[in-house]
C-alpha cells in the first residue's frame, strides 16, 4: 500500500518551502493553486484542481517516482465547491466533496508500497479548538475523518522565529514512531528519507 502523509499548517508556515532540499529528479510535484514555488531552483510541476485529474497525475508520477507531493489539496475542495455552488441540493455538494477526498486518499493507499504521497493542506479548528485539516467546515468533517485515514501527520509551525515540523506530541501530529524527536527542521528531504527508510524503500 502507498503511504499518504498529511502536512498541515497556515499560510506562511513553510509547507511548500519545505520542498526546497528535495532533489528535482526524486519526486513528482502537483500544484493545486500556485503558479510558482517560494524558493529558487524549484522543479517543473503539473497543475490541476480537478480531483479526477489529480488522481490520474498521482498514478502517472507513481510509475516514475516513489515520492509525490500534492500542494495544496484544499484548493481541490474549494474548486469543487465553487463549481457546484448553484446546485439546488447544497447538501449534495458536501457529500461529493467528502467522496472525492475519501477516494483520493484510498487511491494513494492502493499505490505500490514504496510510494509516499505528501498532501499539504491549510488548517482549521473544530468546536473544541482542535487543529484539523481545512475541509469547508463541519458537514464534510462529519462525513470523513481525514486524520484517521493517515498514519503520519506533520504540523508546520514557526517556533521562536524558526520554521519547524512537529511530528509528535501535539495533536494531530503523529509519526508512528518513525522519528525519535517530536520537532524536526522544516526539511521535507529529511522527513522523506526517514519515512522511506522506515518502510524499507530506497529513495
């Protein structure tokens, strides 16, 4: 099975910037909104906000790379919502969004075992002030538990002026024991190397 990994954080927390040290020929990148990367020397990328196209591109990239990055998945959610905003059955829109999100994560799960797919998203909070992925509110979150569908969730934060990854010790961050430290540098190459070593694939 493939390995979906959530990377969560508000704008400016370093989600995309964390890609800067990944070798260009080591991963496939799909941008769901951005038209340029926030660092020099970034690689060429595919761009789509359509869920079906997104899954197709992930599948193609998975034939060439064992690392794929989807940045920022939340814009696929927003795009579907906007395109169906005039539907008479508003409840059906949220059911469609929930189904597309669920199907995309399940698609990743069905990829070969050595493929890791990073899914960056903005954050939201629930009624109890818990950090959750931004999925257009309660109606979608009631349909699916996205956090429960992944084994690794990384929080992007700025601590004392430094961009860092929180991988454990602060919900919803979790890493299944892959990393000994709860806080890591904001460096997706470091994280990716650790995950691939843990699952036994060569990156």
